[in-house]
């Protein structure tokens, strides 16, 4: 059984930079971002306070930006992962609904904001969508946007508000890819083959998605298309997100990218084919010093 991810809703803590020392107590030029309530080292930085944004300041800026845009009708979900190294704040706007005409599905606007104390994330925003009939989370192509201006590590309310507004205004265009996916029919077998061609998708995950793909839980999912294949994937990832948030988000992006590749006819022709089974060579069990010789061949001892 996979190890449960280290994630928590306990996000409102303080992090402070502290100088790092060698074993002989000599000071280094590096500083560590230390979580003050648990005394855990969350990341190493080159200078004191570089890129440090407290969780409360980050969330407060996001909330004020949304309020300034009139986006107050949201459900907020905040969590931290890896002992608090990364923070993810997701905002669901179920009243801001769009209709996917070729599919017959309704989707709601979702915005996700992320930051970290270990340097792996740097104040990012992401435009997403949620399938309302089953609450599946849907990644959008090129949906990520920076919350910081170039050459600065600070987060500015006006800039966050500006880039968030641009993302929301792009929601309709971003959703168009799903209607495009719905317009590409595939068979059950082809859908399974496509999953096998997606790099970075473990066999166990493929099998989970395959089960949902072959036996859909919703009437809208019974059509056989690239869209309903992605729908099956997001249904599995929805259940995974509760315990393995980051893995679910990463797989969502990987799967969408692999399926969207099928909008190119040449690429589609490649990924609907079965993956060739690699021939395996059975190991020869050697029970003595004698060498097995194929029939009809003799070996003459050296003189």
C-alpha cells in the first residue's frame, strides 16, 4: 500500500530565516527557512529573507485580489504538504458555470495558488475547472501564471489581481480544448492503448483508469472519445487527491498532455496502437560445467 502523503490543513504558521552553521560551529553564508512552531528546516536560501512570503501574507493577498475582482462567491480549501514546505490554496466558484456543448457537461471555475518555503514553487497561480456532475478536477492547458513580476521576489496585490483577472477572462477559450477532445472518437481498446503510451503513468494507475473507462459511472461518460478517456482519468485522480494531493495534480497534467496530443491526427494514429511487447530472454540454469550444444553441432577438443 502506498505511503500516505504528508499533508495537512494546518497552514497558518510562521517561518523565519536562521543562519546555518557547520559541525564545528563555524557560520556559513547560507540561511535556512525554519518553521517556528515545529523547528523544522523547510529550505535553504542564499541570503536572509530571500523570497520568503509568509503563508498568511500570501493567502491575504490572494483573498484581497479575488475580492477586488468581485470574485467572492468561492469555497476555499488550503493545505500544506511535506511538513509545510509547500502551500496550495484552491478556490472553487461553482456559481461561475460554463457548458461544454459537444459533451453536455457543466464545469465550474477553479483557481489554485501555490507557494513554497523550499524554493520549488515561487508564487504561482493556476486556472482550472471542475466537472460539476462528479466534482472531478480538470487541468487546463497552459493554465499556470506567475504571481510575481520579473526581477522581484515580492508579491504585489495589484499584480496578483491583474494576472488573476487575465486568467479568469481566458476561461472560455481554455475550455475549448475539451469540446475538441469530445470530437475525436476512439474505441475501448484504443483508449487503453493511449493510456499505455503516456510517459510517467504507472501500470497500477493505468489499471485504475482502465476500470473506470470500460465501465463508466455516468451516462455522459459512455460516449467513446478522447474527452471521456480524460474524464475517466480525472475520476480516479479525484479520489487520489484526498490523500496524495501533489501526486494527483502531477498526474492530471501528465495525462491531459498525453491525451491532448491525440488532437494531432498523426500522433493519434501512433498512440491508439498497442505497445509492442518486448521479447524477454529466459535465463539459462547452468547445473554443471558442461555447455549445452544445439543439435547437429559437434565440438572437437583442442589438440
